[in-house]
C-alpha cells in the first residue's frame, strides 16, 4: 500500500508544435496545475511520432505515453494527425496485446486554446497510469543502472 | 561530443520562485559535455544575451541550452544571439521551464527536479544537433491565374496593378465566367454586365495581363517560386489576332441548330459563334462538333464572308510553355445536374427551369430579350413557384451535403424582380430556412416579402406533375401543417452549386488538396483562407467554397495580395528543418511520396556502387527542401528508416526520450 | 418511471427502424410528397419530430399509422435519408408487440392456404401482422 502511494509514474507526452504544445503553454500561462511527472517533448506534428519512440519510452521505463495533436481537420500540415491517429490505433492495440494496458497509451486532441483541457487530460492520464502501477512489462532491465 | 553551455533563466521570480535555479545550473553543469553552466535574472535581456554571446566565444561552445520560457516565445531571440556569436542558430535548444514547469508546480523540490530533467533532455538533443542552413530558391516574377471568371479577373487585375505580369487561362472562348450570365446582382440590383464588362475590358487592356482564352493548363511542374506550366491553346479555327469580331460569319453560318450554352440551351447559336456581344476577346470560335466544313469538308461559308481572312480550318492546338512564381486557382462552379430529380419534373417539362436558366429568361440579352415567357409556349406565366435547396444540404448521393449559400438571396431577387416587372404574377417561394447573413441581405429578403408580397412558405415541394399545360405542384406548408396544391405556370429550382469538373484534375496537377466535395482546401480554415496548403498555390472564388460576388471579389483581392507578397521577393528562404532521404538506405518504395501532403518527394534513378565493382541503378527518393514543410509524416511512413527530419531527427527525439525516462 | 418507459420505447423504435430522427432538417419534403397526407392525423414530418422528442405514445394511439401506404415516397425523396416510412413501420410493430396481439398465428396458416396464394404473401403477412 505504502509503495503505491509513493509511486510517481514517468509520463512522456509528445506534443505537436502548433496546437498541443501551445495548449500546454497556455495551461502554464493560466497557472493550471498538472503533475510534474509529465514531461513534454516537442515535435513538429503528431505524425512525426514514430512508434519506435513509444516503444523506446516503455523500454526505458516510462509508465505512460500520451500523444497530443491538433483536432482532426485542424492539422497545421492538413493531414498529419490523421496519420498519427491511424498509426497509434494499430500500435496501441499491439501494445495492449503485449501487456501494456490501454490506459497507459493515449492520443488526445488539444488545440492551442485548450489550456484547461490539456491540464485536465494530464491530471486524468496521470491518475489512470498511477492506478495501473509501474510498467514492468516492456521495461528493458539492461537499461537500468 | 559538443561543448555545451547551459544558461538558466530566473525570469525574475517567474521561474526562480518555484525552481531553484542555482541547483539546476549546478546539476546540469555536471552533465557530460557541459563545459559551462550559469544562471541569470533575465536571459532575454540585452545583458543576458551578451552573457550568452561572451560565453560562446570564451568557452568555444558548440551547443547552447537555455532553460527559460517556451521556445514559442524566445527561440528566435536566442537563435539570433547565437548567430551573432558565430554559432549556427540551430545549435540552440530551449528547455521550457516556465510554462511547463515553474508556472504549474508549486512545490520547489518537485519543480527543480523536473527542470533538471527537462534541461537534460535539451542537452541530450543538442548533442545531436547539426548546423543547418536555410536554403534559398529564386522566384519567377510572373503569376498564372487558372480561370477567367470574376475571381480570376479580379486577382489578375490586382496582381497586374502591383506591376507583375499575369497570365489568365480560361477554357471558354471568353473570360467573364458565370457572372456574364447573371441578370441583376443582389442586394443592390445592379446589372451584372454593367459592372463586369468594364473589368473584362480592363483586364484585356492591361499591359501586364495576357489572356489565354479557349485554353487549358495541360501540366504544371515545379514548386513555389519555380512553377513550369504547359498551356494548351485549343484550336478555335479562327486567327485570334486577325478576327475583328464583326460577327458576319456568325450570321451567315448555315448550321443554325447548335444549342447555345451561354443561354443554357434555351435557344440556338451557329456553329461559328461569339458567345455574347461583350465577349473578351471578341473573336469568333468554330465549334468542331457542329461545323460541316470541319466534319465533312463541305461548306466554307464563314471563310468566304470573312473580309479579314481570319478563318483557318487547318488550325491545330498550340502549346505554350511558361515559368511562374505563383499559381492562383479560380476554377469556379456550375449548378449541379438535375436529371436525378424526377420529382420536380425538370427533364419532363421545359417550364421547370433552374435559377441560372431563369436569369437568362429575365435578361435583356437572353433568349426572350428580357420578357419573361414560358419556354414551352411563349406565354406569359402567372403563377411561379420557386423551390429552394434543390440538391443543397442533401445527404443522398445525388445532392450535396453543404449549403450553397447564394440561393436564398438570388431566389429573393428573382421573386422580387418578377413581382416588380409583372405585378399580375403570384410568386411562391418554398424554403427550409432562409439564410441571409450579409450586409443588407436580410433587409433585401424582407423587402421581397413586405413590399413585393412574395409568398414565402416554410416547407418543401414534394412533387411536380406536368398536366394540361400546367405544372401541378404538391407541397407541404409546415406552419399550417397542411399539404398544399398549386397549379403553377413555371417552377424554378434553386439548384445546388458544385465545383467545376475541371477542378479535380487541376488539384492533382498542382498537388493541392481538396475536400470530399471537390472544393480546394485552404492552408488554415481561419488564418490562411486564401492559400492552399501547397506552397505557392492560392485560391480565389468559389473553387474554395460557395461564395457570392462580393465575397469572391474580396477573396480574389486577398489571394492577389498573397501572390504579390511572394513575387515581391527575389529569393525564398526555406525552412531548414525539412525531411531528407538517405539514398543509401532508400529502397524506392514510394511510401513517403504517398503520405506527403505537399508533393515534396520525387523519385529518380541513380547509380550506386554494386557488388564486384559494378554500378547499379536504383530508384531513390529525394525531398525538395523548398516545398517540404517539415511535418515528418514521411519519416514514420518510411519502412527502411531512410527518411529523417532535420532538427527533429529520430536520434534526437530518442535521446530526449532516454533523458526523460532515465 | 414514466420517463424511463418513454426512453426505452423511443430506443426500441429507433432500433427496430434503424432510423436516426436527428438527421432530420425539418424541410417537410416527406409530408409534401405523401399521397396519404389527408388520411393521417400525424403527418410524416411530425412523425419524425415526435420520435425525436420521445413522444411515442401519441403515435401508438394514432390511427394514421394504419393509413400509411408504405409506398416509401417519403423515404425515397428525403434529402437527409431519414426514412420516415421505416419509423411508421416500427411504431406499428411496437403496437402489435405491446398488445401481444398476433393477428396471425402459424396454426392458422394451413387453413388459409390455397393454390393461388403466393408464398411471398404469407411471408409479408407475417411481417406485418405477427411479431
């Protein structure tokens, strides 16, 4: 029980430069709290997120990975988020099969104006991942020093 | 390994209040490769920037990490600072410890720990940064406008006024487009020809504008600033530079039974014709489908009567090649075909007409010389029924799911004009919703009801049956919850509008994207409404979405200003963060080409060293850096890992992931 | 309880018919096209509206549902593919089911058979009168 209380999951968030990264900035500007476990990596578009990045994150001990992009139809590059959505649907179902629960992976659309949604999404995601506990399934123990 | 300098900003108390900046600088100073780490109150201030510049020189830094506010705020500032110190601007990375750390966390140890991790990720990335230089490409100072309607004319005039040469390519024998067929314009009831024809003449006389009428764009190659187009000038069998437009041939031609498309087939023209009196260029054209001389070699009347000797039966299609810096699409629209709307009896009775046909019937230059007469018997109609939303807002596959936007207003106009010219008529308009947003639009519609006594009925016409010279209209009146029956003399259908059928092939040619309705997509629905996502392609008029004339003219001007902004530059600076194919790894599978929204990827056969000192030809991808916008879709689609995105390379993002998960 | 029943009934009607009344844009073309308009107490467009509002009971008590000719003109001409005729059919079914009144029982069939009766008529009679 004690262990669970102190467990702080590591969350990697990939945010597209045009919508979600700006949305994350806005939630900061509005001083909306979300847990410090979330670390954001800026990518030009959600379609830049290679499934390899997600596998690598889990391999290196991440407990959850979230990808944020522009709302469908609003992509700065017109179609990028559609590719991301399709690729991630496939990847996540495979990860689920490998034992990475669906709750640990997520795609969310956050626009540059949705600071509140960004914070709320992160809060909720961290809560879900915390409940699921540590990711041991895909972690490469050789990476642990 | 780069020699890296880390600069932690306090941002006054914005960062320093929740992040222990000194501890962050100290912790990051111990990271591998970091040779210098410091903190300062305001890194973006002149003093802060000087500090960075001096440190770069003093410690011979190869990479810089700045822990400060969002890169969206000051990335450019710090890149410029680095550049001034002689470092490549793309060797700078920002760790966002304000918006994404100090402002959202209240607890100092937590925030400090996160700031260190974000700093580490930035350091890991900067280790793998490579100096990037923005490429330049020259700009051809000439624009191509595809489509010579009001949108194309206005765009061309505005570009020409700024001093740039423009070519208009129009597939019909004359420019002017749909507006030439319209009688009056709402809401002012100006005569359309009176305001359009001067513009057509102006375009023809402008030194900077060339008009290629009766021509089509055959192919377009190249990219922004450097397009190369082939224009097909279709044979009109009349020498354009010799014909005086006297029209004698069009009176003497013995082939009299050619449906006149300008009047939508409501009357006939000859096989040699000038579409209308004010056509630009005013040159005759022979219709090869009807000309007896061209079909059987017997006739030649037009050549005999032509005093200028302009007729040339042996004329062939001509091809013109030209370079352009920008292309404007202004392909316009057509009303949809109504042959699948049997319920309205459009194909059964000539007295059921579309609104555009009705324009011609009301027009002084139309088939009835402006007197409203029934097409079937030439009698004066007394009861007219207008049906709105025919094919618009319809999810059946014969219709269009969108609102065509202009029908409510032109129907109000038609109804009003009928009542004004012929007070003895009863005019009914069946509507689902009357949509009249626009300056003086609703007032106009209300005038039709209040002053002119047009009967607006909320409901829809269910069927029209021609019977004993009348049209039996069965409709619903939703407000009185009744089914009503009207014996009408004419039924006018407000047909939905759809993009011109040529738009799809032009979009493919230009790699400009379209929506499911074949309207061109804009680069951003709110902020870049006149640009296509493909650089150098601009949109004008209805090809982008339904519009009325003032909106079309406004968009045409906006497109022109964007074109002028592009052509005014001698060179285009390209974004250096673009995709790049590793030719040694590429297997030529085309996966990247398919996902690229900009058509930036092309394939070519290249020679590579093969086994036993042979040379092998392989098909490999190459990215045009002037066209690529750097989204990275191709990098993930590439199965062999040959594609990478500069500035956001796979190894850089992996390094960030590693640093965060450590 | 009343509300729950109503919701359940509406869901049943939507399920049986496969129609989504929210697609309706209230143009009235169904009523404009209906040949039995004058015979019906609720007209096709009202039908769609009442299902959307969940007032199925009104429709079940209406005589109009038995006067619908099932000519499918409304379905054919609806611009939004709402298919009002299918809703009416579904309400008829709901009435039959609710009353437990099977107007046709399988036992009756042998007596009804004669040489001229096509197989299809039996099938369609079952469809309309026995659920």
